[in-house]
C-alpha cells in the first residue's frame, strides 16, 4: 500500500478493501466518506452505511448527487449541484462545517452535522476531500422538546425563577437566597369582590384573563418580570424603577383601550389600582419538599401591597423610595402623606397627573 498520496489513483488505492486504514475507519461510529476532485466517492465506511442505509457497494464510484444523498440546506435548497460543503472545501482548501439534510435510502430526509477537510497530494495540490458526518435527529428532537417545554413553563413561573431553575439543572452554582434592590409593582382590580358576587364564574374568569394578558404584555415590554398572580392581583418586579413607572403609565392607558373593547362586547369596564415601591428584598426558594416557588419576600413587598390598597381607582401611587430613583419625575406630583400600617413614619406618595383618578373614598 502506498504510504504517500501522489494522485487520485493513489487515493483510490489507499482505500482498498482489507487495508489497515479501511479497518480502522470502519470501527468509527460516525459516517465517513472520501471523494476525489470530481466528488466521486472512493470510500464509504460502515458508519455511513448505518446512518444512510446505503451499502458501500451501492455508492463507491458514484457521486452523492446521483440520486443518493442529494443534500439540501436548512432552506430546502439543493446543494449537490451547487457549492456543497465538499465542493467548497475542494475549491478553497479550507475545512468546512455545516448542518445539512441528506436523503436516507428510505427517501426520508434527516439532519446531519458534517465536517469536511481537504486531502492533498505530495505536491500540495488538493486531490479530494474527506467528510465526517453524524445524524443529529435525536438532538434536534430534544432541542425542540426542550424549547416547547421551556415556553410552557415560562407561562407559569417568572423569568427569574425560570433562569434560576435552568442554572440549577445545568449544575451551575446558585445561592438558595440573595438580597436584591428592586422595584415592586402591585396591580389589583378595584371592587373585585363585588364583581364576583354579581357575575358568573365565566365572566369573572374573562375579566381576570383580560387584565392579566394586558398586564403581562406591558410589563414584559418594560423589562419587568411577573413574580406571581395573587387572586385578582399581579405582582411584578423591576430592576429599574424607571421601567416600573413607565409600565404603570402604559397600563393605565392600556386599560382604557381594553375597556373600550370590553364595552363593545357588552362587558363592564375594569377598574385597577397600581402601587409601586422600591427597596431591598430577599429572593429565594419558598415551599416544601415537593413544591417550591422562587419568589421575593421582605418589607418592601409588603409596603408595595399596602400602597396599592391606598390607591384610588384607575390611578397609580408610588413611594418616595421609588420617586428618588427616577431619572425624570415630569408628570408626577405629591399625592399626600399617608400612614402605612406597620410603619411609624408617614409615607410620601406620588401619583401621575391627569390619570383620571377617582375622588371617591378609599374603601
């Protein structure tokens, strides 16, 4: 057997049956095949036979474009009659990696990751190429399933919880709890108890879904994270107080559009209250052995909830702690100082001007 590859004849001689090189390549699980400069197949290992269903005798001496593999790219474009990975490597002399979709002998397409390297003669000229490929159908199925699962889970947990759980699943080190400085927003339906007493469960569910869908869209648009849904209330968390106040303003505007749509369907309008407060919280896992929630707890959360309960209908109140974190306070005015249950000092609360807040007594 030639120890040096001088030309195409030497290349073909190198892969004669029973040669030591063929025996070695046949032990490799991945599919491997070798072509000359014209892309005629001169070697086809057992891994290629298992992966494609084509035997060595069926393909050696053929081109893969001869109704054998007929690769297409991710857009369904046929590669074998154009600049396929093999052709690119033969023309450029550079290794090529690609994801392509060849035919199996059963005439179904399947995804493979392929790596192509040039084969040079003793004079340095390219006389062929070697391609190593692996069926990644299972990996693609798993990736698709994982994406669907992730999208499903995101509907039920916050982004922070999702990220922390994924880190733990990957084995990444994650502290069970940590302190964060955040801005908390509570959005609640005013008069919800009365509504439930006078409307059907279907109408009540529709009201909540209308509110939650509008809230979710706007909160995510403003880089917030819905921590949890509590009955008729939404609790959201923002890293930036400016984003929280922006989301509050958009929510008040969004509710006007939502109520106009509800009126057109003969449904009653939804009145909401928004309370916002900033401060230090503890983020951690809360729960038992079989069920845990990743959430935030602390006095700042309680204060945000109490502010929301002091808020007039269809308006937003924010604490001085949030007000102090804002880059632009245009449109905000002091609402009044109010006592907050559990607090000795009075709390300065601010509101958006011209929000259409009701002047009715707070119940």
